[in-house]
C-alpha cells in the first residue's frame, strides 16, 4: 500500500493503525505538500456505520477553523476509499508523553498546553458543538508545545433547551471514553459545553498526576464512580500542584453542570491567573 496513490495523494508512511482505520502521511502530487490521511481499513470500507462516523468526523472538522483544531482539507467519499485528508501535524498525543513518562516536558509545557486546548474547545463549543470525547489521547502536542485537538467522530450539536424537545427527545446511545465522561453524558442526557469541561477536568487531572481521577475494577464500576464518587484532590498524587489549580480541576469535575465553570472562557480566565506548579520547571541544559 506504501506506494499507492489515492485521490491525488501518495501514501508515504503509516503513522497509526487503529481498530477500524489507519492514518498515513501522504504527499499531494500536484503541490508536493505533506498531509495526513485517515482512511478506513480495506476490510471495513463497506461498513455503513463506520463510513458514517468517518464522514461525520470529517464534516464537523471542515466546519471548524481554529489554530488549535486540526484542519480538514479534503473528504473522499468513493465507495472503495472512504477517507479524509487533514493538515500534517507530526506529533503524538499528550497521552503518549504521559505513558512515556516525559514528566519534565509535561511540567515545562502543561500551562501552555492546557490554555491552547481550552481555547480550541471554547471555539468548538461556541461554534455549536460538544466534542464528547475530550481526553489526553485527542490532544496532540508537538515538541514546541503546540496543540491540535483531533477526533470529532462523537461530536454532537449542542441542543437548544425547549419543552417540546425534552418531550420528544430520543435518548441517544451512550458514547465516549469512560475515564473522562461526565455524569450527564453517562446518563444520556442533553449535553452542552459543560460536559466537555468535565472531561477536560479529568484530562487536566491526568496530565499533572499521570493518572485519571477514577480507577475501577470494571467498566460499570468506573461509570458509577463518575456519577457518584467525589474525586480526590490532584495534590494527593502530585505534591507540586498548587491549591489554586487543584481547586480549578475539582470545580471542573463537579457532578452537576451548574457547579462547574460555565464555559471554557471561564476556565481560561482562571488558568491565566494561576500557576499549575509550586516549583518552576527544570532548566534546559544548553
């Protein structure tokens, strides 16, 4: 497949293979520019639900134009190759840096990473979308600490509250990643940007403590903890976290949406005014 050309793009280097799709570094033949292409695996390309998810992700992404959100440049809808092409941002997710124990990098860039991610999610919510899968795996960070938000497969339009809407609303299938899902998302209730704020709080917790706020022996128990259990203070796992930042995380992880910051703009306002760590990041060796 490496030398294959699809829709004017030459597949150059497989960056990632998932359960249903692959992401390739590709070169646009007409310009020589590098992009990333996400396409369904050949054996999955005829599955209607997977095609629908892929095109939904692409179409949401095409509507979003922000420096902290991955840019979608082309959607290919042929029967043989369901795909979309996005900007080439050669870097891993912040989750990968946690797994690889790159704690110095995280400490040096955490404030900037969280501010950029919050800015991207603020834009997404203001554009009328709930991401619904905010987690460290979906926040790409390069070596300079630049951020791109990815993966809009679960993104959903923010519902306008109305009596009739509540009356005739069909409960959606619960979707998301259990370690980061808000209580209202688990219950299948109508969502707004505050659901993303909860997930962002869980992600921020993991970025600074290297573990999610809740752990459990089973998936069901994990969901139950998200709904009823009070999260521990991040300082329990990292003594270097300031009380102000610990308080912000716990506020974002409030069980009731009305007790959280009401928008990412509120989150940013607090983030801009506080420090994350008590001690400064280690100086780089020259």
